[in-house]
């Protein structure tokens, strides 16, 4: 028996030395196997595989071809060259049924020609055993479909001059210093008239399903990639490493057309990724005086653009400043946002969007939608609202009308709630819209604790829209009305009997928030909400945390306090864990339970 590395999941795979195909015991995937008997060439093959799995596609191809030149003629060698050429990887996707997965083929490179016309593909079809040939044909069909779709999505995409790569948030969801540096560089470059890929603003312009291949196309078109890092960990985070590794691979093919500039702070040159040092790249240390001017001058020299802000049109400057103002609002830096918006209004006093953002700044809203929950009075009382209405187009005016209507509804509801409390009306004053039937609740498995024979589950989507607490006041999880409802009416009247019989009452710790707001005492709960740490621990990404209510994407509550005494932690519509949920506001509820196995 021979031992191979599964090309899908990386596990060990045993098969007869003469076998053309094998099945991995870990991912249960049938795949083609290499048949290389010379020990020296086998080691080279393994070396090429490591490069391929680490996005070093050109390096991998060079080694595979070297093995071919040694006299080896195995079709699998030709197939691995194809996998490298198209950047084929296999991604693990969760199925609808809990704890079940499938492996999906993806491509990290866009190639103009069809895979069916490639000489390596023809060699595989002509010389492989029948079982292997079937797998080659099936995977080639998948590659071709992906490539056709990607080419369609990116066919009208304009090329970029510069691509900025950086880690946006740390593991706790806080903006990194890399992100703030990237904003500064983006603004300076766009003011020279360059077309710059900067993910927080650029991705907003693209359909959600196509961003992956649009990023690949943007990397391929950019003359310069600026890789920003304030630590080795940030440089090696998944997407940052993916971007600079792919770009370096393109640079190896055409060094004259591709320039990678590492821009770093708080670390020595020796701590930069080894590939940067191997390529002898010219770096920029942000701790040096005048680093930004030097960087901009160098980029302009490479792209042929003059380093002169006057080359940017007033309209492009306004668009850039508005983008930055929104980003500053999102990070809570309202002073910097105000500076940008004042610059827009000085140069373009009829810019309706600028007045809308001024309203966000006035109310300290991180996102535009927060206006509805944060406005203490009707919007028509605000000058910035009136100016946005005056200068806005039909679409913006309609959106402003919607915000105004929702604020009025919220204020009226708060008034009714106040009156009801005076009259000692017992039920929750905010309307609860639970799922239509208990059977509608789908549960998602988050963690299996085999030691205690229990499993943590959460509702796959929101089961209700309701406030964290019926009154706008400082409140902890222990005393909030949402906890009372979950462990009372929800548990007794809505939760199915089959689930109730398995529920384990647990002691939940309720630590202080990262804004130092007290979380309160531990609680014993049958039904509860996740904490902020649990929301980070049990979900793979921001995208994985996104939930809906009645088909629409919704914010949802976490059980810990937020960034102020009257706020609770939340997950927003992008899956980001934050702390700006007004406790009296109506957000989604995703109950969590520990169930016996």
C-alpha cells in the first residue's frame, strides 16, 4: 500500500501503488492519484504540492514541469499543472443537515482560454485510466462553468491602478491600525486621480455573489499592490495572505508589470513574510517621517500619474470624502467624519448625501439605518434632514421619508409604552411577531460537548422581533424582559415538547462588555442568547452570523451589554458583532439552548 496526501482535505489516503484513483476516508471524496515511483521525483512532487496549496501556483508549475522533463509521464502530473494554472482549491461547505459537509471546487485564477483546449487536459483524457478520466472530465466541467461565470461577471470591470491589501478587523471585531493606514493611503491615491481598489468602498459597488472573482480580476489588473501590516499575524491572515501570494505569483510571470510594496509599522524588516525578502522588495516603514509622500510619489512614478491632487475632479474628491466619512462613522470617529463632510459641503453646497451624513454625525450613528433608533425627536426638526430633502434626488427623498416615518412610529410606540406602564398593563408593550408555528423553527448545531453529553444549538434564523427590554434604561441580562419572555412564554408555549424534554438548564456567565459596561451576575437559564465571545467562537465568520426574519436580513440580540448603559450587544446585517443596540429597539431574537444528546 502507498500513502498519499488527499488533494481535497489534506488527510492521509492509502491506496495500492498501481491504483489510478482512491477514496479519502476523511472527506469521502474519490480522486485521482499520482503514480511516481522514483524517490527523487516523488519528493519534488510533494514540494510542488506544498506550493500549490499555499497559492504559489507558478512555483508549483515549474516543479511539476521539471518532474515531467525527468521522464515521468503520469497523467496526474499534467492534471496538477492544470489545477495550478486555474488556481483550483477545494472548500468545505456545511450542508443543510447538521454536522454534514461537502467539498466544493473553486478557482483562484481567471484564464481567458477554455480548459478543454489545453494540451495538458487533452493528455489526461488520452492517457488516463477510465476511472481517472471520468474524474478529470467531471472536474474540468466544473472549472469551465466557474470560469465562464467569472468572465461574465468581470467582463465590464474597469482595471485598477492600485490594490490595497490589509486586515480590516481583529478577532474581536475591532478596526485594526492597518485599516486606518489603508484609509489614509486610499484617500491620498484617489486624490491624484488613480483608480484604487479599497475593499470597504469598492465591494459596495459589486453584486454580493461576484465579489470573489472581481477581487481576482482587480488583482490581475493592478500595476501596484500595497500590502499593509502592523504585525506578522496580520500579514498572514487568510485574505491578506491570499492577495499578496496571488500577486507575487503574477509578478513572477511578469515582474515589469507588477510591483508589490510592503508598507509596515511596529515591526522589523526581518519579521516581514519570507517571500517579501526573497523577492527583494522595496519596503516602506510608516514610522519614518514623510513616508506617505514617498509612497505616493513612488506609486505615481510606477503608474505614470502625476502626484498632484489637482488631477482629481471635484466630483471624485466629494465621492472619496463621503466614502471616508461613512467609514469614520462606522469606526466611531465622528470628528474625522465631520472634517470630511465639511470639505464636501464647502466645495459642493448642494450635495444631499453630505447633509444626510451630517445628520448621522449629529446623532452619532455608525450606520445610516441607526438614525431610526437614535433620533430623539422627529427628523423634520433637524436642519441637515431638511437640506438633504431639499437637494436629494427622488430615490434619496423616498428613503428619507421612510426614515422619518419609522422614527415617528418608534416615538409613538415609546409614548404608548410609557402610558401603558402608568396604567400597569402587564404584557410587553412592544409587539412581538414570533414565528407562525413552532415547527417553523430550524435549529443549527454550534458545538457538541461529548464530555457532558450535550449539544449547543441556536435558531437558524430569528424567531421574533422584539426589544431587549421594555424600557430605555440601564439593564442587565438577568433583569431584562427578553430573558423573561424566552424562559417564560417562549419556553412554555412556543418551544416544541420534543425539544423541551431535552433542554438542560445552565449557568451563564455575563462578563462586562469591552466598553467596560457591567454585565451583571451569572444567571441560570433554560433559554438564552449568545454572549459576544460565543458569537465569535461558534461562527466561522461575519458572513456565517448573518440571520433573517421572515425572509429579510435582520439585526439580532446578544445577551451582554453594549457600548453604553442603555445599549446591548448585537449582530448586524453584515454579521458584525457590535455594541450599539438600543435596548428598547426592535431587533431579532435567536434563542440558544443546551440539549441532551
